[in-house]
């Protein structure tokens, strides 16, 4: 074969070695969705730290692989496959919980322990959705992984689905992070529907000062109590309270600073990008994915409503009334749910500052969702 014939043959094969022949309509749909995520993050400021990595990961994950070249998260030996290991095996979520613990101040919750109940009540959405998922045909393990979306806690949803339903991991992760990002859109209508103008005007007394000793003892005691009740939550709860102890003990400031800054940023980038890259159309665009998104929306709405309604119930027995809006912060989208509560409260009264009060059920919701995941894992894995 002369040089001209060789070049002609290679030119004919050139198209076959590009991604174009394998590109399907589903891939194009997912690439558009990825671009929408990036647009919402940049133009609307919807959780940009999550949506930019996830959105670009979706674009990357939907460029078809060339036969014989391991490129995607599903190809053995590919670089993305190794990065995805941290998602698939549940390594990244506990590291994120370590960073969350190192940046979380539990003082408002400790100053008013009754508000912990609001974080617990929001987990109703998790268990009702669990039952609903079973009713429409998902097996119990899949239903448990889907139900945890109601906690609005992406790392917990990823961790539990990696344990119970790894085949649904991509859809559950995208659903959980999507609803976390859309907290400012989803929650306000529910909060306004379930409260009156008079209730939204309720002002709450400032929180009491919490001592350093209380703040140091809390993560130790709370870890022991929570994990004795739900041993399945040891990894998530353990890392959360370990991070908080690093922050509060004052002698490990360097470790706490690293955990809440550089480390959590690195893990968030890897987690978001890898979750997005796992949404390759052949694996993601299925009937189950649509059902998961619908159930996730229901779970999140129920969790929000449960927190608000439980706050109204508590007011029937309290002399010092609480603003029922803060019940919506019982989901563990920290600190976005607390900010939404503050925003809705200020629409009714610009001088009503609910942010710090809302942080109490908000951080309680983080603990609650981790415990709920531990309960589901321990019950369903046995």
C-alpha cells in the first residue's frame, strides 16, 4: 500500500474514531440539561458550588466513548472510573460531613433544645416517601435510598444509595442536589401556604449564650447517643461531630480550618463532577429516573410541610411562641433553608431576624437525616 492509499484509508476511518457516530438523542438531551445547570448556577446563583461541577460533569459524561478507549466512569481502567470510586463506595460524603462539622455552630440549637424537634419532624418526608416508593414498585432497598432525598442532604443521599441501591446512585444524587439547589424556589410557596400573616410576624427572643464547655461536650455526648440509637449512622455522624470537635476545642484550629476550607472544597469539586459524569444517557434516561425525581420532589415538599406544621403544633403547648416558618429549616440544606426562612420572614416584617433561630432546626436536620439514613441502612441491610 502506497502512502496515498494509506492516507485515504485513514481519512475514511477518521469519522469512526470520533464521538459523532455514537452520539444519541439522549446524550444531546443530557448535555442541554448540564448547560441549564451551569446557567442556573451562574445567572441565578442557585448553589453554584454544586451546580457548576455537576453541570459540567453532565456534559463530560455524555460525550460518547470511542470503542477500545476507556473514558467514562463506567469503563474499567478509565481515570474517571477511579475518581468515581469515591462516590460509588461512599468515600466522599463522610469527608464532606467532616467539613460541615468543622464549620457548624451548634450554639443556637443548644440554647433552645426544643427546636431539635423541628429537625426531627422534617424527617417525616423521608419515611413517607420510603413507603410511597414501595407502593409504586420499588424494592425496599431502592425505596430507602429514594426516601432519603427528602432530607435535602446530597452527601447522605449518595452515601445511603451507595450502600442500598448503587444502580440508582446517579439519579438519586442528581435529584438530591437539584432540590438542594432549588430550595429558594420550592420552599417559600409551601411555607406561605401553611402559615398566616400573623404567624409569620412572630418574633422570637434572642438565644442564650452557650458556654465553651457545652460546645466541647456536645459533639462527644451527641455522637455516643445518636450512634447507640442508630449504629448505621456511625460514619456520617462520627465525621460530623469529629469536625465540630476540631472547631470547638480551640486547640486544633489548623485542622478545623483545613477541614472546612481546602478539604471540603476539593471533595465537593470531585463529588459534584463525578456525580454529573455518571449521568450518561444510556444509564440515566430511564423510567426509574423520572420516578425518582417525582418522588424526590414529593419527599422534599413533605419534609418542608412537616417542619412547618409541627412548629404550629408546638405553639399549642408553648407560652413563648415560635415562628412556624423556622420549621421549614428542619431539612438539612445548610444554610440555604435557614436563609429562605429569614427571607420569607422579612417579607412580612423587615425587622424580624429569623436566621439564627432557623439555624437550630437546620443543623438538627443534618443530624436527623444522617440518623434516618442509619436507621434505614440498619433495617434494610439486615
